[in-house]
């Protein structure tokens, strides 16, 4: 494991060079968040006490926790870099060394999330403080612990799915279409735009059979305390199962891709 700690250290040093970019990305990312919250406040201001199971405070908290979850777990440029490594032949060096490429990329993903979260923490914390009258906190330690577990599983699930999409570069010259489709599905079916449980019940139940809600919607609702008791631990088991499935899918795609990979020259 020593080599991966070294990769993590190097990844952190390299990522630090983009800290100003991360800061501006976090700042500009708060603009659409402020607009969405303003829209919902206007809707609730028309005499609505609840929409679905959400009060105004719960709805505002939902979007604030979405931002926090994204900050900690979202895949940024990793999938594009993996596809470029394959397309340009740089992956050959990893096939000749005692290093696992998936673990290597996961380590770099972790370093990127650590630095981005550290840089984005202050502006996001300031925005949350401005919305503090509507920000709901977990009611007990179990909520914090379950949220922490769910965040780790969310990050791994996001990474393994993106990693599998990027590995399609073994077969295709350009994988951007598949990456965008996966991103769009996660954005729409994961709960970025609105809480999924305000949808009609049959549609909501159908979406819960897919991995997408476990990439965002589920951990956010764990934080908000909307999932508790047996339902909470069952949900964590399902999220863990999707994560394990995504891991083995990534391993399978890698093994198939390497078999047909060839590099010429160099």
C-alpha cells in the first residue's frame, strides 16, 4: 500500500496547483443554488405549507446537503483522464508495473476530492450559515454515522460507474457521449433537480430500483432523517450492494478491455 500513499501525496500536490480554479468553481456553483432556493421560497410563499413531505426548511436543507454531498463525492475530470490514458497509450506503463490502475485512479480521485472539499469548504459553509434558519441538522449521532457511511459508499459508487464508462475507450475512439449520458441520468434520476419522492409513487419506486438515487438522493435523505430504523440500514445495504456490483463491473470491463488493447511505437 506504500506506493498508493505516495500516489495520494503526489496527487494532493498536483491538485493544489488548481486550488484557485476550485475556489472559483465552488463560488460560481453557489449561484444556481441560490436561484433554486429562491424559486422554492417563492413557491412556498404562495401559501404552500408542504410539498410532498417537505416543509420549506426541509426543502432548503435538501439542496444545501446536495451541494455538500456533491462537494465530497462528485467525479470531476477523472473519467476524461482515464479515457485519454487509454486513447493516447499512456496506460501501457501501468500494464508493465506492479500497480493496479483502478486503485491508482481511485487514489487520485480521493486526492482531488480532499483538496476540492478543503478549498470549497469556506464559501459553502458561509452560504449554509446565511441559510441557517432553514438548515436542518441530524437529530442524533446515528444520523451522522449513517450519513458518513453513505457518503463513502456514494463516492465509491460514483467513481466505479464513471470509471466503467471511461474504460469504453478500449473499444471506442470517443466516449464523451456515454459519459454525458451517464451524467445526465445521474443528474435527473439521482435527485439533483428535486427530491425524487415528490414524483408520482410508481415512478419513484421504479427509480429506486436503479443505482442513481443512491448516488445522491439517498445520502441526502439519510442526513435529513427521512430514512430511519430498519429502512435506513436496509437502504445502506442496498447502496453497498450497488457499490460492490459497480466495482465488479469495472473489473470485468477492464479485463475485457486489456485483452484487446494494443500500443504501437513509443
